[in-house]
């Protein structure tokens, strides 16, 4: 089934569109059909379908959402822009500025087309790439302003011992350049506890969040991490924590309680892993949620060597949480939308007046159906349509379908 990607409206300034936009006839998850008026980057009003058309004035642009379900836009809580779209490459991974910038831009636009209007990208610093990859991704962040919000996590390889001194210096330079989150993989350092101590100290010094990779397969190490992270503001995120699911239930439950008490957010990767994770299992989301841990879901690798078929689609992550891990569709979508936005430090979005106009319209009338067949999508960021994907399914004419009034999106049968 072909997808047709249309060019989104462009604003070279990247500012919020202050003109009014009326979304007409959308379906909400509670079954209501509504009109939604947007202005100044926020939702101005929500009324029954047809009630806002006259009040919005003749100059308001209108988007017909009849047949679409309107949702808070998802956020991508765990991306790797610097290595995205490299699965088909030959030889060593290229880290020159232009190549990283091209890959990161294409990856961000792909994920925006899926609906993610905010993305957090983990970028490696030090070693071969130095700060070049980070500089390229920061340039992408600037170029995407007005289309999507991209934040960067600086990931050094080592932070302890003689070899870690360079990594620590590189991490400080990364924060000065514009990286807004301190990250890394303590499991790969000879002194994981020392690595975490260095990260937390630097984050506290700069007042920035922490987002660390860990398999969470060592309960003692995870307990120490939770104890050190407790109370740090603006917060600590861990992912993908796939090893937690391999622990005995009572051990995993105790670890979940410790994470909840420390206020740590877990970002799982139901679509696969990423290059820094040795365990490909998904974190035990139901156990974590029952303990009170905020659980968000990210995409992880987008067609790189660690997941050559990664799609970077938040709705697929939600689908997997519902179909494979037993979450209700509402809870599964919350993991890629509200919980993901909270993990990124972004304000809550509801389809109600006063909330940010960060929205996703998907063809369908129920959330479970949307997670199953999420083909056609319209993405709204800062109150304007920034991406639109249309999918049309057509069949050959068949006597078996005549008179049954089956739903079809095509204009007619194939000849």
C-alpha cells in the first residue's frame, strides 16, 4: 500500500503560527465528534462538531478531520540521530558533519511524519567522532525549529580512571556547545558507580536532566543508581532496562520499588534495542507501572546496525505494548505521548482548551483500531500542520464485496 508524503507548510522563522486553524469534525477517544480551534500555538476552544465554524471567522484555515481520531501528539523519548539510517552502509560509520546532518535530518522528518513533534536524541561524544556528531545534530535542531523540537543527550564512553579524564572534559564541552541532557552508558565503564557519580555531579552543577543507558540486569548496581539519583532535579531517566525482565519477580519488584521511590523514569524500547544495549528484551512495563514508576516508550535504533528494520514509529511502540505486553490501548498510547513528554520535561497535552497545540490525527474512530492500522496521519506542531501522510487502499472489483457496504478508501476497483 503506497504512502504519499506531502510537503508540510514551511516557515523560515520557525515561529509559532499565530493565525487561527480550525480542525473540523474530529473524533476524540471518548467518542465525541468535535471542532478544535487553534491559535498562538495553543488549543483555544473545543466544541461539538460544527459549532465553531461560524465563530472562527472566514479567515481561519480549516482542516477536515471527519474520519480521523484526534490525539495528543506523541514524543520520541529515545532516538539515536547520529547513527540512524546507516544499516545499508559499507565500511566504518561516517561521522563527518554533512553526513551526520543529512542522516539526522532525514530521521527526524521520518519520525515527525509518524507524529513525534518532540524528540530526544542520544549522541556519542569523544573517541573517533569527538564533538563533530554533536555539532551536526545541534545544527539539525536549529534547522528543524518550527517543525519539531529536538533535544540532545551527550553520551561519553568512559568517565572514570585515566582514560575517563578525556571523556569528562568532552562532556563538559558538549554541555557548553548546547547539549541539554547528560547521558552515557555506565555499564560499559570499568567503574559503573563512579561513572554515575560523575554524571550526576555534572548534571547537578549545570542544572540539567540525566538520561542513562543501562540493561538493569544487576540489581545491586541498579539499587545504588536509584539511591544516588533520588531527588535530583530536573530528573533522571533510565533505559532500556531490558535486563530487569530477566530477574526473579521478587528481585525485579524490589528494584521497581526503589526506582519509584527515587522518582526515576524508565524508557523502554519495545521495537528493539539500540547500540548501547546488550539485552534486547523489553523492560517489564506492567511490573514497573504497578510499582508507580513512570514508564515511557521510545523507538531506539532507526535502521542502524543494532536494528536494521527499526521504524522509529511511536504508534508501533504503543501497538507492541498493547499486543505483546498486555497494556490497555489507552495506557500504551499514554506511554508514547503524555509519559514520553513528561520524560522530556515538556508540558502536558490534552485535547482541551488552554493546552499546547501538539496533536496527531490518525484515520480511524477508536484507539485500538488506530494502533492496529495507523496509516493516514496529520501532524500539528505549535498550532499548524507540519506533516501529512495519506494512504489509499484499493482492491479489484469483486462480486463477493458488492452489496455488503464494506469500508474502502479507494475511488473504485483496480482495473
